[in-house]
C-alpha cells in the first residue's frame, strides 16, 4: 500500500521505524563477528584432546573473537543511543525521591517501634520454635 492509498482511506501515515545510528550498527556488527569467531573456534577445537594442539586455535580465533566482542560492546556502550534521555533521567530522579521518602518512613516506623518496646520494658518475645508462649 502506497502513501497515497493510505491517505485516500482517511488514515494517517503508518509510523516510521526508528533507525539505528551508524555507530550502533558498527558496534552490533563487530560484537556479532566476535561471537561468531568464538563459536567457530570452539567448533574447531571441541574434539581435540591434546591441549598443545588447541593453543594455535585459541590464540588466533579465540583471542581475536574475544577482542572483537569487547570492542563491539565498548562501541555500543559509548554510542549516542546508549545514553539515557531526559525523560528517563526525570523518571530516575522521581524514583530516587520516592525511595528517599520510603526510607524515611521506614526509619520513623522503626524509631516508633523501638520507643514503644522500650516503654513497655521489652515485652515477652515468642519462643525460638516459633510458637507463642501462653
């Protein structure tokens, strides 16, 4: 369905998919290549019992795959899309305020219960088995 057909039906244009920026795509590609290289290296050495025969595979494919995976992760982490937007930051600030409020409320409740326990002279506590004493 073309855009003109969509408009003729009286509907809005369908929403466009968000495009990933170049840096994110590079990070995904490099990281995926590293994981694939690790998988291929493992597939080549999984049946070798001699550790000395595994070393060339591990040094060439394994270390290169691990390095590519780490580089891809770093590129993804530093890409612009990885940074929280202002709305997320505002939500986090609100969550921090709520957490502070709850912590203060719990502290006040604990203080009240401690004062109440001290005023009653340390009321009898339940037995260690979990049953109440009569």
